[in-house]
């Protein structure tokens, strides 16, 4: 308790500009090192800035005359601070809009956990144990859990942007989250650009994709879905899901063909959209149209019988006919991760391992992305890659909740594989080797040449 009081005094003196340079540097170092002190500093800074910004309104609420701008006292007496804090709680019962358009509301949630998190573009504090009011959180990497004052627990999986509205309501702008809602918080609501999900006592997951997909999956209990195209409400029970929207480009809308690009340092970049390049994925048990014209190529592996029909593998081919492949010194494959809108990262292990195989049988380079299915995926049997037709060239890993920027896959074996090409087309199989703990585990997505904004799979040669 004594240390806590000392730290509170240090923070207050820092906010009032009363610390010496040496004391300020010492506090800065302690705040960086100590998560509990960091959270206390954020809370006091929030209160301090709010009180100063709204001092005239608070003073009026306290029954005092407004203080002129040039007469403001830098440090209020303790009694005034206490009264002002009480006034804050009174004001927080509703939303107030002040002269500069600032919205002031009391905290409605707390950031209780953050694993390997990176944030960008948030207008709310992102330190663990921070109190959160109305505003936006933008998680770039990692997994973060919020506890709302209603009791609802919401876990964000990067990349996700979430807007907090009240203790019972939030808006998923883009990304993936899971929610566990106890009985006192029944009615907790999550909006996406497509739908409105209302909890009826449950555990569930929601995604909102950049390519126009929203998905809901109920793990336990029941939810009610509104905002559907037919205007009707729909109820989902345990084990049920709903997918709204489509990532498929409009029929007859051909993607723009990419170009082979000469980069600095002697590198040549060849996307799957160049020449005879192509990319696709296939799903076990596929019953619909082939997946060669989707905005994403999706990869998933499950050791659980209930999830085996959702297993997916991807194949990509690059046109290297204009490259002297025998002179290649280094080779890289660049993949751009994108939210797939399918499954949840919290239901896969901490890190997922992927493998890249080269198709050694060049007859398989003729695969057709408009026709490829699970049974005809080149270099594969139902059980996995066929060792007589492929060779493992590289591995890469994606941490749970971590996608970040583009992934670069490199190895000496990759360059050696390029050397052996004789038909001007090199093809690769991408599989996930790590399984999952639940059939609703995440399906990892990568942008294809049909994606409207992201980079397609790219082969870089030097």
C-alpha cells in the first residue's frame, strides 16, 4: 500500500509538471517496466486530461463560478479533486458533447489480457488493465481480451478493429472475435457491416471480412441474428453457423493481369497474375463450385474427425518462362495473409506450422484453376502430399493471432528447385501441418490474384 501511495504521488506530480528531470526519467523507466504502474498512469492521465478539458462544466456542476482561462490553478486542492471526480461519475451516467465535439463517457470495459499484441490506429488506451470507454481499438497482431462491465468477455483476434459503444454493445468493423456472455449480460450485441448478433446466453464467434463476409458460429447456447437481407430474424443454436456475403468476384469480371517486375538489388518479382500464373485452393468434401476464382486461397488442417471436411490445401504456379532459371541464386515466395472469415484463432495451437512443396512432376503444372477440386489437387492424395510427385522445400510459422505483414518463405532448396525447371512454369503446394483443438479452428487465408486490393502470391528471384 505504501508503494502504491508513493507511485500515485509521483504520477500526480508528473501530470502537474512538478518532477525534476531525474525524477521524470526514473518514473518513465518504472512505467515501462511495471504493467500495474503503467495501467495506473494511464487511468490517472485519462482522469487528469478529462478534468482539465471540461473544467468549466465541472466547476459549474460543483456550484462554483467558472474560472477564467488565465486564472486556472495548475494543481487543485484535494477536496476539489475529490468533488470533481464525483462530478465525473455523475456526468458519466449519460453522454455529454462539449464545445469541441468531444464525447465523454465513463469506462464500460477493461482490457484484461493482451498476448503478443501490436496496436495501430486505436483511440483508446491499449495497456493491460486499462479502463475503456467509447472508442475504437485496432489490433494489428496478437490476441486481446476485454471484460465489459456487463460481464461479457470478448476476445479480439488480430487483425481486428472493434468499436466499443456501451457495456452491452460493440461494433466489429473488421476482423474476428469470440464472446462468452454470462446470464446477467444476456442481450449483449455485436454489429458487423452485414448483420447484428444478439446473445441469448452463449459462447460464440463472429467475423467480418475485408472481402465482404460475415460469419457467426455458436459454440454453446443460442444467438439471434438480425439485419439479414430478407429482413427476418434468425436463431442459431449450439454447433450451428451462418455465413453472409461472398468473396467471389462477379461473374465475367476478369482480374487485371499483373506484370513481372524488376526490383532493386537484382530481384525479379513474378506474381501469380503474370502470364500463365494461377492460384487456387480445394476443400475436402467440396460440394460447390471449384475455388479457383476466390479472392483468397485458404489453408486448414484438422486432426479431429468433426473438422476433416473443412480441411483445405492450396496450389500456386508462377510463369518463369522469361527468367534464366539456371542462373537463379536466391528464391523467395511472398504470401500476404488476409482474414479468411472462417474459424477462430483461439481454437488452434499457439503457433501453426506450414509447409511448401514443389511439384517435381512437371506434367502436373497443367492443372486448371477453374476445375481443380480436392480429388484432383496436383501432388496430393486424400491423406496428404504425394512423395512421388512433390518435394518439401520450406516451412513457415504463423503465431496465434499474428499475421502482420507479408510472409516471406525462403530456403536453398527453393532456389535449387527453380534451377531444375524445364517448362517455364513452377508450381507449389501449400499445406498446414499443425492441427487444431476444435473443428471451429481458424482457416488461414492468403490473398490470391483475384483479391481486389492485396498482393497476390509472388515469386522473387535473384
